[in-house]
C-alpha cells in the first residue's frame, strides 16, 4: 500500500483489522503465503495472535481477504477506464493495458500477487485460490464484453489474446527475460485492437 509517511507512524493510526491486513500484505508479498506465520503477522502489526483470530477465523481466511482486496483493485481499474473513456471501448482496453504496464515495475521486485499466491496453493478448494479463480473469470467476462463493444471479431478469442499478453508481460517482467515489457505490451495490445477486420455482420457481396 503506497504511503508518504513512515510505516510505524502510519500503522499506529490504522484500526486493528486494517493494521493486520497491512502487515499481512507486506509479508505475503515479500515472503509468500506459506512461509509467513500468524505470529510474524502479529509482530508486524504490533498486535497479538489472539487479536488476529478475533478478526480472521484462520490464516487461510486472512489470505483470502488479502486476495479480495487485491482483486478489488484490479476490478476498480475496469470501472476507472470506463469512467475515463465512456462509450470508447478501444480506449478502455488500452487503459486496462496501461494499468498493467504501469504496475510492472512493482512486479519486477515483488512479483504478481495472483501468480505468486496461486503457485503456492495447489488445492483448488483453498478459499484464497477460489477468490483468484473467481476474479480471473470475472476479468475475462468484462474483457470479452469490451471486445464485443469495440466490434472486434470473435471477442472471446481476442480477449484470450489480450489476457495472454497481460499475464505474460507480468511473468516476463518477474523473471527478467524481456526488457521494456511495458512499452512492448502497449504496442502489442494496440496492434490487436487496431487490426483490420470486417464487421461481424458484414455479408459477402456477389462475386467475392
């Protein structure tokens, strides 16, 4: 969570539940959800394990709530680009790509929280994994809707292409295999949405 104040002074002002989530986010991002124990979160949050369990029944519930917060930030990006570019689905798609591109520097240091967390949770019944899968499904539906509004051919296929690029850019940034990933990502997404195509409802004329 970005802040302009030092962490100790900021944390001291947070309500207990938010203080726990703030500490959990920092530790989960830097060390992974499996390596971080409840005691470490309690110490970082300047509270007790008992206090954590008053707000979150289990550690798994805390991980799931953290994932809900991260997912909400991504879904808010859809809402923001729609507000910034009303009735301009092409610009909304590019705005989503810009949201991911602008976040790549953080990914290079800490990794994508979804990719990192799901890699640690092979059990698909884990509540945090379910949050991630539901978020990704919603993200795909919203992207397909944008591609449909933009009159792109085969919106589901185009949405899949864009998703592969968005997620691939994050992985490539995380492992350092590709340079200038943000610029490359934007150029590739623009090439997809501007690709020449015939309108979906166009009918071939005689002799075509």
